[in-house]
C-alpha cells in the first residue's frame, strides 16, 4: 500500500492597488485594495499575480504583489 504525501502548504497572498507614485509603495486609496486571493504555493500565486498585473498594464501606477505568508507565520521557514 502506497501513501501519497501531500505537498507542504506554503501560503501566499496576492493583492494590489493603485500607488500614489512610482517611487514608493504607498497606495492611493486603501479601501480600493484588490485582494486577489490566497494560494497554497508560489506557482499558483505567481500565475494569479501575472494575470492581474498583465490585465492592468495600461495603468503604470497599478501594482500587484505576492506576500509569502508562510514566512510571516513561521519566520524559520524557507
């Protein structure tokens, strides 16, 4: 009998919004932050980030980010 091991869950958050300026990461309006979602691995988070970033390419001040939540929840995790 073989036991399949589930891949380790490494939570990632994808979010974005319009920045006040291109020189800093400060959002114009925090109430308009786009919470794209939570993802169990970097690969799926990156795919979501890329889709959102490409869909807003005409707005230079719109930025999307990936936060490695697994590193925040467990700083010893790498």
